[in-house]
C-alpha cells in the first residue's frame, strides 16, 4: 500500500466501528487526518480507538447506537456535519451474519440481518447524500459488502449482500452528476469477531489449528483477542486482516473524483470455504 493519503480537513462516519473491519477503517481514516465519527454498540473499544486516533494527531468522536434506529443514525450524520461543517466519507460497515440452513433458522435472525445489513445501509446512505449535497463538496459512499454476493447459494446473509451490491449500483447511477462516488468493497474471509456467529465446532477447529487447544467457543460470543491474534499469523493465507480492507478504503477514496471505482474484492491468498 502506498503512503496514506492526507485527509486533513475531511469528515468521515464509520458504522460498526466497535471492532474488526470498522475499527480498522476508522483508525486508518483518523491516522490519515480525517475527523472520524465512530458508531457502534460498545463504548469501551470505541473509546480506545478514539484515543489511538487522537494520539496519532487526528480527531475522533464515538457514539453508541443501534444502526437499526433510523433517527439515531440520521442524528449521527447530522452531528458530524454540525461539528465539522461537512461530510466527505460515509462508510456503511455495520453488518452481521447468522449462518445455517434456512429450514431450521430463526426468523428473528433473518429480520436482524435485513435491518442491519440492508436497511441501515439505506438510511446511512440517504443521510450522507443529503449532507454531502448540502455541503456541496462531493464525497464517497463506501458500502462494505461481501464476496458472498458473488454466490447464488450464499443463504440469507448472502441475499443481504446481493442487496447491498444492487443498492450500490443503483446509487452509483443516481449520483453520477453529484460528484458523489459509490464504492462497494467485498471482503473475503477476514480474521475478525464477525466470526462469532459461525458454527462453534468450526471455530474450535480453527483455533486448534492455530495452537489454542483449550478454546471452547459459545455461539454468539466474541472471540477472545488471544484467539484472534493466534489465528491470524498462522492462517494468514486463509484469513485477511481488517487492515487490508482499511487500506482498500483509503485507496478508493484517495483517487480523484473523476475516477469512479465501482467494486473491489479483498480476499486472502487462498480461498476459505465458510
């Protein structure tokens, strides 16, 4: 990755910034000089990220919210504009997955995936577009999708990511004359706590491969940092780092507005079937 762009004077909002990809993106934007507004469900990790950004000379604010709350999400974007006078980058990153067979699934899990992965992205995009139009400086919508959107049989989670790609393509056409670029980034397998909803047996096997023999994962629980840290170096050919996605975001938003980067796939060197 080339040297990070200078984003001084720019404002960015990142959803799902408590951990994983969202945290890495927020850190990268903040270290590059942007004033970053982090949104997530956990205050403590966002406070730590905010501290790291400020120590690096950047500016950051952290807001605890549920992206399914339409007014709260709109309010976050409005606050960013009120505090800085502009919005340059909106990263719709918040997402979750409940893998499993459709025949045996809990419909409430479907509802949560649709609301978080799709509806919140629509609300965030709409709020960001209005803010960017009002500021008159253009900007970037960065929508974090998944390589699951390339598969026809990727279940309900994959269906939400197909929707993300469809929405992004539609917005791209709508906004061609607004100087607002829409970038869809599709990560492959990433070493993050997104994996908390994978089958515990799969996670136990993965941890054992990484040398963590006494790990007993529970469905829905966060993976301990020790496990994530041990998995990444050993599984680097199978699992990309959150920072790889963050670097991709920096690349996409650093290009001139005359360049329209539509979609980017970020995946490890070797495909991991999940």
